[in-house]
C-alpha cells in the first residue's frame, strides 16, 4: 500500500488557550509539492510548527509515510525524514557556512558528495565555506538555509515563507533549486508562502488557509489559480 509522503488529519493546535488551527487536514503525496497560502495570522506557520512538534497538538494525527509522528519530539521527527526551513532565523551565525551545512548530516564524511550538487545550485558558497554564516547577506542566508535542507536529503521538506523579503534573482535561484530537488530526488514538499508567483511556479497544488481552516484548493496549473488565490488574499 502506497502511503502519502505527509498526512495531517483533524489537527487542532494553537498557543496556550488560543486555538489557531481547527480540525485541519491535508495530504502531500509522494513526489508532490503543495503550496499553502493565506494572509498573515491565518495559521500557516502554526501548522508547520505543529507538524514539527514545536507546538503541542490538542487533537489530530500527523503521519510521515507510514509512521505516526504526532507525539514525537522535534529532533526525532527530523531524524525520521522531515526537513524544516523555518521563517525565523534558523542559522548559527557564529558557525561557518560549512558547519551550518554539516548540521543535517549523519556523517561528516558525506559532506563532499552532498555538497557537489548543492554547490552547482548555489555557486556562491563554493569559495565561502569558511565564512561565518552571520556575515552573509540576508539573501545568502536564506539560500544557505535552503542548501542545508537539501544537504540533509529528507523525505519531505517544509519551507516557511522562504522567499520573504528577497530579491527576484535570489527567489529564482531558490525556485530552481527546489524544482531540481523534486526532479532529481522526487522529494515531497510543503511550502508556506505569500509569494503567489513562486508558489505556483514550484508547486503542483495549492491550499488557501483562512482563520485556521482550508477554504480553497486546486491545481497550480489551472488558468484560474492565480485569480482565485489573489481574491482570497485581498478579502
């Protein structure tokens, strides 16, 4: 039996007494990229933090492949094969580029082999492995965050507003990297985004989240996708 890459069923979650997500369900199929869109404060980042175990789940089940990861600790969820590029600063500024890239590896000996394709996608890092991550520009730090996720080679990747505040050239570099990852490795992805163009470029399907609930979904290839999503973002 083929299991979805990631399945969220009946998830209710939030912060202390505040409920943000209400009975939310979604599926990311094997090899698929799903974009989750919506205005600020609608629960998108809360969903990713709940999936990763950083927020407690009041009810619901999260499965990674055939495995129930609902009650697992974040570090165990990562080891099980779920990669997470957070919206907040998630790099170690006082460590080198190489050290940050190595954090997702089980063995340091795997670095050269893992870095070779990543260096082709983000050539800026080829000669800057010894540079401190904190001295990189904002766009370079975002690319490093994506590169670190690719280095780990998880089964499913979660990206939280990875394009926020970036220049078009950097956004394009990230889009190229994610599309390469899907084509070459068949990695499933869940992308939380407000950049509609980027989301539709990278993803196969989209969901729109409003007040913690899914209010619309569809194929990114459909001619009405952009208009429908923008309408939700305006209201």
